[in-house]
C-alpha cells in the first residue's frame, strides 16, 4: 500500500473514531471478505452469472470432535428450487426442546438417559418424540444403544442456521 493510501486510511479511521465519540468503530475492508471474494472468482469461472451462496466452517465441539465443511450452490438452483422441500428440516428446528437437545448432544450428552436427566425437557416419552423428529429431519442420527449424534455433515449447517437467527 502506498504512503498516500495509508495516510488516507488512517484519516478515515480517525474520523470514524471521532464520530463515534472516541469509541472504536468496527472497520470493514475488502480483506475481511476473503471468502466472498474467492466465491465470486469461482462463480465467474463456472459462468454462474446470477451469483451463488457459500457457507463453510471449521469447528471443534466441546466433546473434542473436529469438523471442516463447506457447501455452495449457484443462486439459480436455490431461487428456482422447491422451497417447501425444506419445511421439515426447518420445522424440526422450530421447537425450543429440540434445539436444547441438539445443543446438549453437540456438547457431549449423547444418550437418551443423559438427556432424560436434564431439567425442562419433558418426560422420557416426549424426549424420544423430539429425538425421532430430529432424526427424521436428518439433524440427528442414532449411534446405537440409545446414543445420538449430530452427523458430521450437519454440524456446520446447524451452526450456520443458528448464526442466521441471531439479530
């Protein structure tokens, strides 16, 4: 970066700080959008004129498992697809008890017995009902002997769904 560009950037930052009353204002630069920039290059190479969507993550869960995952689609495939097909997956996430079950399972509580010991999740029958709903929608899989896990390819999408729900 040339000296004049560096000085201009410093002046811009100073003005933002002064405007914020001395509180540090977040600065966003093109470098902050490295994944977006790479996606745009890939879309140009693929001839996807309408754009696309990419989500990716590298996660270490509290129980120690590590997952690295990325998924991308051209915008056309998403915009033209049948959105109602996603209703069951979204509906499964639409209950506070199911979200709590997913959180506990990701956190390391994997058996139905461990989950039944937690406060506020309902009766054992209700817990099994919610576990079945999450399993049917693909957010959980049975790992034998009453054990449940969030399948590896669903960990990052689940966290992305949570991130999109934040204000």
